[in-house]
């Protein structure tokens, strides 16, 4: 009896860790729930009920003994697709019976402690390049490529910097977009850049909550109403922060 | 010429976005391809006078098909590919213009643009969900034929 109880708790620990990593890395709600149920089922807990929201996971397992329930809180959310893919791979291996409970826990722990596969400068460079490319995609001229490149790169760098300084998302996004607006204004007023609108739109793209908006609507359609609304609110707040930052720039001239 | 320019920039922009989102290195190239397919569909349709919302639905649908193909082939979650594809379609420009008009006290135009941005983000989701539904229907109908044969 005691053994069985301990094992159920171990299964729950593995499921919750997997769910936590996935949710923090930006996986869809249904994928998190599905993965947790699959892992639980392949370890022998056939009746499990995950309840996933963007800010916390509730998980209960039914068995012969009274139902056990655990709750974990999710505070930080980023987008880290590598981790989503790795947890997915581990969940496949668990389903195939390749891992014991301890091994699975150790592997998941390794993933949760691993850092980003790219360095900070690669991130900034990627943001800069994508800003320049978006400018061209939105029918900007090649002459504005360089201003958008610089503005987008510095804007993204300042987002990361401000986020480290004050861990409030709204503040860092507001400051970053304010800086982007000022830089674009500088480039246009010195004659290096041509179209202010295009430069700003291109450089703001790395900050735009595109993934959140789409995930929010998908969650709503899939019936995860609370997750959908929460993600929608998150996306709205980000969009508002960006808009407000740019708006302050416009009030300067 | 414009099309080649658009193909190259959309490929690079999508792949760069996957780096920002910490995507796996081995899928960067495929993500770029997915983004390119989606954007070229959208770009050509819009250039030929198709409504923006419809063009977005079709582009999102093609993105979802390409992502599901890669996801199945390389056994990775669909979201990695579909995120890369969606990013160029996100109505960042319209949302920006809406915000700008709000600030300049032109509320009528701003509400118009905001509604449009909402419609487009909704149609991205519809395109994705629609392709998922079709995928499930195909899978289920295949299962049925297998069951029928074995009986």
C-alpha cells in the first residue's frame, strides 16, 4: 500500500515536471494536457485529469486509494521551442517503455535546467535580420534595410536588458518600443531612413505577440476557455505596451 | 523579381524567428520553408485582389499542411513549424496603424483597423484548425477502412 502510494506520487512528479517545462516554453494547452495524460497512462495511472491554465497546473490521479491532487504554479513564461521538442521526444520514449520513472525524471530535470541553444548575440542578430527582412516583405525599399536592421537589433537587445532590470513584461516592452520609435525617428530625421512607418513596423515585429494571439484563438476554439482568455489578455497587454511606446514617440514631433 | 525578393526575405525572416524562439537547430531550414510557402501564398493572392482575410485563411491552411508534413516526417511537435510560418501573416502592421490612429484621435479609423487586425488573427487560427480537422478526418476514415478490411 505504502509502495503504491509512493509510486503514484512519483508518477505525478514526472507528469507535472513535463507539463511545467512545456507550459513555460510556450506549448499549446491541449498538447500539455495530452502529454501529461500519456505519460501517466504509460506508467500505469490510467485515470488522470490534468487541468492546465497559463498560470498553473492542477493534476489529479485516480487509483485504488483516494484520489491524489497536486498543484504547481507557473510564473515565468517564455518561448523555447527546443524544450517543447525535447519533452515531446521523452514522452514518446516513455510511451515506448524505454524509461523507468526515475530515468524519466532525471532526463526531464536535465531539460529544465538546460539553457538556450543560442547565445545572446545570435538572438540579437536574428532579430536584426528578421526586422530588415520584414521591412522588405512589407514593401519597404532596400534603402531602409539598414535602419530597420539596426533599430530591430537594438530594440530586441534593449527588451532583454530591461527585462533583466525590472522583471515586469509591460515595462520592458514599453521601453523597448519607445527606443525603437526614437531610433526610427532619428534615422528618418537624419535622412538615412526614408519611411518612418515601414521602419517601425519592421523593427517592432520581433516584439509582436503573434504566437500568443494565434494560440489564444486556438485554445478558445478547442474549448480551453480560461487559457484562451488569459493568453488573449496577455497578448493584448503586450500589443498595448508596444503601441503605447510608439505613441509616446509620435507625441515628440 | 519582386517574387524572388519576397521568397528570400520570407525564408530568412521565418528562420530567424525560430532562432528568437529557441527552436531546434535541425529544423531551422524546414521552418524557413514553411514560412516561405505561407507568405508566398498570401502575397500572390493579395496582389491579385483577393480579400486579405480570405488570403490569410488560405495561407494559414497551406502553412498547417506543410507543418504537419514536416512534423510527421521528423517526429517533432507541429507548433515548431507552424509558429515560424504564421509570424509573417500576423497583422503587426495593421495593429500598429490602429494604435497610431488611436493616438492621433482618429477613433473611427482606429476601430476599423483594430477590427481588421482581430479578423486576420482569427482567420490565421481558422486556417490552422481547419487543416487539423481535415487531417483528423482523413486519419479516422483510414482507420475505418482498415477495420472494415479486417472484418
